C-alpha cells in the first residue's frame, strides 16, 4: 500500500501522510482514498509553552516554521522576563527554546505574546497567540485526579484518560507514569505518557490518548 497525503494544505506535517485505504493499494491520478477535508483547515500558531529549566522554556507551534525565515522575524513578548537567546529546539523546526535573563519564580503564572511575519512550511501566516508558562511544582497524591476514562472506544475513537489539576500550582505531566493492574492485583507495564514537558495549570484539564 502507498502512503497518501490526506491533508492537502499540510504536506510538511508527518500526520498528514496516511497508508492508502484503496483496495488496490493506492489511488494514482485520483483524489486520495485517505483524504480528510475536515483536517485541512488548521491554523498556524504557537500552541503552548513547555518547561526546560528555571531560565528556559520551549514554545511549541502547530506546524513547522519555514526554516529559511530568520527567527528574528518572530515577535515574542514575555510580560516579565527579557529574552537573551532564541534557537530551534531541533531540526523539525516546530519548537523554539527561549532563554531568559532571570529565573522563573515559583508560584507565578506568566504570559507571553507570540506573533510576527513568519510563515509555516505550507506558506501560511502565523496567527498571534497568548500563552502561559511557569515553574512546575512537585506532583503529589491528590493534586492530580482522574476525571474520565475511555477504555473501549468504537473503531473511530481513541482510548483516553482525562485528568484535572486540583492544586493551586502548575503541574508537569512529564512526571506522570501510567500502569496496568493484572487479575492478581499486580501493577505492571509502567509507561511515561509524555516524553517532554506538558504544563497543566491550576483548575485545568489534561488528556492522555492512546
């Protein structure tokens, strides 16, 4: 079976490439059998901030930035810190590291404006965003609760676990381990649900999907 581009305006997005659903293995010269028009109207914007250190955060974007455009075209304005350095996190060009002039204070939630004349790899303009960041606290029992579980979805759905931050400080879901319990009550198959930082602010919901 061939790989087909399902979202015509997102050729740079790996998730846009799907295994063909055509019974003959492909659909050369015709509209792809995997075409999903409802997925083809996404907005290019900064989506969230992640924690890296007490003086560094990562800004994540919904699509890769056009590498040929200088990062200096980005307009990033924190409400408290001054940016000392800015660089791509890796060669995927969808995450940027910001280094601040002073540490992030515990117990504070900061805001940052992200915009500017920047394009993604599909030629779309960056929409302005207002994001939050802060220093995550220690994750302890009772601070993060499970509020919903989908364990047996239909063929079009996903398994998921919904969580809620009951505490009064920021939690990092990178600290979460999920496990299963067998018929004998033994806890096993531990897995870390987030490879990178994912900040969950007080009174906010988070979602783990399979």
